C-alpha cells in the first residue's frame, strides 16, 4: 500500500484544461461555444452578422 501511495496511485486526477476560446469581439469579450450564446454574439446575429465573423481559430 505504501508503495502505491508513493507512486501517486491515490492522487486525484488533474483538472481538465479550460475550453479554448473560439469567438472574440472588438471589445475583447469571448465565447467558447460552451453553454448558451452570450448577449454580444446574439445581438450581432440578430442584426444580420454571421457568428463566424468573430471566429478566432
């Protein structure tokens, strides 16, 4: 048991990496496509702009 503890077998797994930012506007606001679309891209899409216009990667 001591050898397993020393080898790190009981350590918690590392946290997952943060999601990559996919979209950014001129004000620096970002969205990673996780969850609901924030207000800033929604307003732009409703005004006729494609959300792909804000794609950064």
